[in-house]
C-alpha cells in the first residue's frame, strides 16, 4: 500500500515490467523493421502508442510521486522508456509512410 494515497498497487511492478518490456523489445528489433509490412508496423504502434499512465490510469496518482529525488531509479527508467517510445512511434510512422509510398509507386508502374 502506498501510504500517502491509501491505495493498494499490487500489480504496479508487473505492469511496469510489461510496459518496459514492450518498448525494449521493439527497440531491439529495429534492424528487422525494414522487413515488416504496414500491418506489423501499425500493430507495433498500437502496442506502444500510450504512455504507462495512459495505459494504466488506475496508477495515475502515482505519477507525481515518481521524481528524480524520491525514486531516482524508477524515474530514470520512466524517462528513458518514454524517450524510446516516442522515437519508436516516429520511426514506425516513417516506415509506414515509406511503405505506403513504395506501394503506391508499384501500383502506378
């Protein structure tokens, strides 16, 4: 139980592990992106489109407690994974745009 909120958050760690794992898994797969079709890219986008607190709004009140002073390790993990998530979403968008352009060129020839 978190003292200041009075709520139990027994699944916080497993949800964080899954969230971090999804992002890290896609980050490790970047060399294979060029082989993915748009459906695979869109599925990846869908998986990581939401931040942790958007995905798990039950934990939203904890967000203000995760600071560099109070929880430095967790704060760093959250920041790094948010940066990776944002960059991956941009990369997925670029690949989808590129694949769509290539598909349209093939249709026109």
